[in-house]
C-alpha cells in the first residue's frame, strides 16, 4: 500500500465520523446539509480538483434521484391510492385477522421474500411501506406489541429485501458477479435462496423480537396518515371495499411486472422481442407508473371517484417524502465523491495484504468497498474484477464465490448508503435507531450468508 492509499482510507473513515458528528452533535445539522458539507470536505482533503468535485456531487445526487427518487415518488402516489381505496386497510385487516400477533413478523418476512425476488431494496421497501404502516398502526391501536410496532413488522421486511437484493439473481449485484466470474445463473440462484432463508430468519423475526422492546420508533404522522388511512372522500363511500383478489393484484402489479421481466431474462435470449417488451414494462420506474395508473383506474375512476380529489390526493402524497428524497440525493452525492476519489482502489490495495481463501477474500473485499464507498455495486464490481483470474481454478466453487461477494456487499449499510436514509426518514428514526435496525440487520444477513457459503462449500458442487 502507498501513502496515498493510507491517506484515502483515513479520509473516508474521517468523513463518516465527521458526517455523524454534524448530525448528532449540538449543531443538529439537517442530514442533506451535513452530507453535502461532508462530500465537499472529503473531496478537498482527497485532493480532487474543485471542478471535478462539483460535478461528482451533482452526478451523485442526480443519479441517485433518477434511480431511486422517481420510484419513491411514484410509490408514494401508489401507496396513497391504495390507502384511499381501502386496499391496504383490507389486506392488513386480513393479515391481522388470520395471523397471530407472534407470527406477524414471519408473515411480513414471507411477503417481502416474494416481492424481493424481482425488486431492488429501495423499490421493495417503498412498495411495502403501506402494508407495514397499516399493520403496525392496527397493532399500535391494540397495544399488543411491547415497544415499536413499526419496528416489529418492519425489521423482517428489511431483512428479507436486503437478503434477496444481495444474494439472488436477477438483482444487479449478483448478476454483475456472475458475469465477471463467468459462472452460471442457475446454481448461483439456488445457492442464494438456500443462504437467504436462514439470513432472513435470524436478521428478521428473531432479531426483530430482540430489538423491538428497546425502541420507541414511530414514523411521522403525515406518512402514517398517507399510507395507512382508512379511505377518504376520493372514493365513493357507498361502494364496498375492493375484494382481496383485486386488492392483491393492484398492490403487487409492479412486483409482478418486474418478476416477469426477471423470468424472461432467464428463459429467453437477451435480444428477443419478449425480453425487450418485458424489459420495458419491468423497469422499476415504468412498472411503478403502470401500477399507479392501474390503481387509479380500478380503485378510483371505475368506482365513481372524484377526479379532482384524486389529483389533490396524489399531489399531497409527495409532500411528506420531499425530505426523504433530498436526503437520499445527499447520500448519493457522498457515495459518488468517495468513488471518484478512488477510495475503492485503496481498499483493493489493502485487501491484497491478506492471505485468505478466495471465498473469504471475496467477501472481505466486497465488504470493505461497500462500507467505504456507500455502494454495494461498487463492492461487487471491485471484488469480482479482482478475483476474476481465480475463477478458472479447478478446486474453486465459482457460484459460491459470486454469492460470497454479494453477501459481503450487504455488510453494515450506514450513512453513505441511500437505503440507510430511506429507512431512517421513512420510519422517523434517529441515527442510533437507524443503525440498530438497518445497519445491524444487514450485518447479520451478510455474516449469516457468509457462514452458509462456507458450509455449502464443504459439500459437492451443484454442477
């Protein structure tokens, strides 16, 4: 390692400490301002030219808003329509009526497991927030959970979505590792499902049972009212609530479109007409847009709803998430600056100092890159590229190597990750509460995933 590498590593660590200090100290700076100030400070200390630093901040903020912000905004509109149309109320009522309170976290984990197959972490969370808030609001009213009901049902969802995002194709991280290591999707996907199940159980319902009594988390009332309302004047009160079948179809349509795209990519050639069509319809932003339009038609217009009230309701739905979107953009800027400052290169140079098995080394490199740059994708790309020359070794189970790299990218999602801020602001958490939930959950998922990889490596390979 060179002195430049050491300086970059110290700068990255110092940047995270500085960011946390700005937010939790007496200054109590707004997270967006703290993220922008920290991004500038880290870039300058790392020696980035001023013009490149400014472009990096703008590109990071804009790119993150483009990838996540549009989906979050559409998700807020969809959630509001589902709430006004009585869908989330009906589904949550069914879940609570048919599921004992002690089994609710398991039911929520199961729902997130299915939805998480085609969806990115952030997209899946946005889709499930109405259900989380609606179920938690009812538990709160019944006083049937000691601690935070929102943590009780939210932790299993976070664990399931995180596990699927990092371990199972067709998520971009695992697919990137598969492509770089030139291995097969089938075995990697099967290994991923096997590793994800115990990771979800330990990081979700079990950890949730431990942490729930220790937290008093409650989201902002405006978000609760938006996602968990019992209907509004948008719909005609003379109409009965929609049936369970149409409710599930309306709520899950974006997930279905994304899942169909994932299946088509596995079953057909990349350039086929079917893949091009499903690729368009299954894009997260397009799928969410279709979901919003379908829900508006089925739940509002077809049931005699008031168009003007629907428009006002959808406009109001975006206001509570404005703060979330801005903070996510700030997180994207910080992440981009760390990447452009070549912190990732310094991490890879550090990893070369250790003598570990390829599977452990892949997890370790991916973990360090993800934690330091705030991007699981950077962690996967860097680790896969570094270990690609080893993929031809006869004794190496390459699908498990790809899975270990994906698991490493999940470790300790913190303040330089957009997902951290989405969870923190959506649930109204403090920095400490967010760390105790999403950061610890993803660390549990990451370590359990690695343990499962090491155990499966003791068995004969699938192919």
